C-alpha cells in the first residue's frame, strides 16, 4: 500500500495551529465530510461535501466555468495529493496548491469528521477551527 508524509504533516499542522482534534472510529456520521478531486478543463480542484449529500456536477461545472469535468483517476489522486482513493482530507494549501471548495451544507455542523490522508485514521475537528485553517471557497454544489 502506498503511503506518504501527508498524514504526519497534517498532524503537525493541527498541533501548530493549537486546535483541538480527536481520532474517531470510522463509522458513518452526520458530521462526515468527503473530499473529491475533480479535473476541470485545465486544473484540479478539491470539493468537500457532507457524506450524506451528492455532488451536482452541473453546479460544479458552473462554479469552475468549465464544460469539461471528471473525477481524478487513482494515479492523478496520488500524483496531486499522495493519497489513495477515500483518504483525501479536506485540506489544500499549504499542502496542495489547488483551490478548495466547501459545500455550504457542512456549515450547519458543529464538527467535521474526515479521513486524515489514511483510510484507517479519521479525525474530528470543530467546524470553526477547521474553517480558520482552510479558508475554503464556500458555495452550493450539492444535489437538492
């Protein structure tokens, strides 16, 4: 199995930001966020949405101003973020130089839960702490 330093870099980042986080069991949760790497016409972009919602590809095409849109392949996911499918955390800069979009449906949650660059390691962060660290572009791209 491929591994990277991304997991350890994120743990160090959390500690340096002085935020509270905890490791949680990998069970479905209303606080869960899933991150998806999309390839638009010219670049990759990260979209994070509630694990209870579905992505509306038409809305994403409109947000990106691109008629072309596809999921990143497993190889591209590794090349861009050094993670396997399902392990992509909802963080970009300073780790990955791509834009990050967050679905507004996640903002109602007190926490966000996500895989921390590994399939076997999930963390829970307060939403306010998370937002202060990632500064995403907040918009609506979930299906109604």
